[in-house]
């Protein structure tokens, strides 16, 4: 009996040790799995919620349904090409394409560009849309007649000058969330964060006055 009890006593700690080892291994596997999942989610989500590297910090904030409707309202009776500067997940470009515009989006964040292309394909407007991975300061917008901007105050002064230098007199610029500092809007829609301001460049630049001055010289 004494020998048997000693044998049992030796086996019990060994079995408990094996069970503890198994539980420890499973714990490590679960921890590793959860940790890997969180890392993967972070890697995928980070480009959508943090700013890409750009000249001015421009975080991705999706346009609201009201903002989209206000932008479309400012595009009524307009034609020609459209560009969304800082197009994010593409919802403005896609909404404009559904209204018949040939719409283009420029976005520095590649994850958002790829996602925008998928959304355009899913919504059946991929043939009327294009999305480019590019820094807005390195792009010329001279051939667009409709421009949509979701900017931040730090960039609006410099962007105002860039657009005034590049765009033709028939262009309309639609600013969302923040207005341009010098231009006086020709039209506004919405309120609060959903407000959009529309600027007709022919008035901001004084094209109408210039054309009147040139006409007599041309006729003579």
C-alpha cells in the first residue's frame, strides 16, 4: 500500500503538470491569435482613419448624406468634367457620376483610392469615374469645369490661389465644411457642418469685366 500510494502521488503531480502545460500552450495560442487579429485590423483600418502623408494634414472624414445632396444641388444645370480634391472613399465622385458627370477623384491615400474604385465598380459607374493616387499640390486642375473640395482651414488660402491660377473662367468651385478666405460665394446650401459654398470663378476673377473691356477693341 505504501509503495502504491507513493506511485499515485508521483503520477498526480505529473498529470497536473501536463494539464497545466496544455492550458498554458492554449493560452499562448489564443493570445497570439487575438494579438495577430488586432494587428491585422489596425493595419487595414489605419489608412482610413488617419491622415496620409501630405503637405497639409488632411484627415479622412466621410461626407455626410446631407453634404452630398448639397453638393449635387450646387451642380444642378452644370455640365463638363468634375474633380473631387481629396476624394476619400469616393462617395462624391460616385454620386456625381450617377448624375451623368465624368468624375475624377484625387487622393493621396492608396487604400482609399482602391476602395473607391471598388465602390464605383459595385455601383456600376466605374466607366464614368477615375481615381488617382496623387498629391493635390502636384496636379493641375486646369481642364476641369467643376471642382469639389473637402479641405481644412490651413490649406484653403494656398488652394484658393492655385485654383484661381489654373482654372478657366467658366469653372465652379464647391467648398465643403470650410469656405475660401477671400472669395465671396455665389451660392450656399445647407447649414452647420453640412454647409457648402459655390464660387463661380468668372465673378471671383472678374472675367465679366475683362470681357467687356476687350470687346470694343476686338470690334474695331
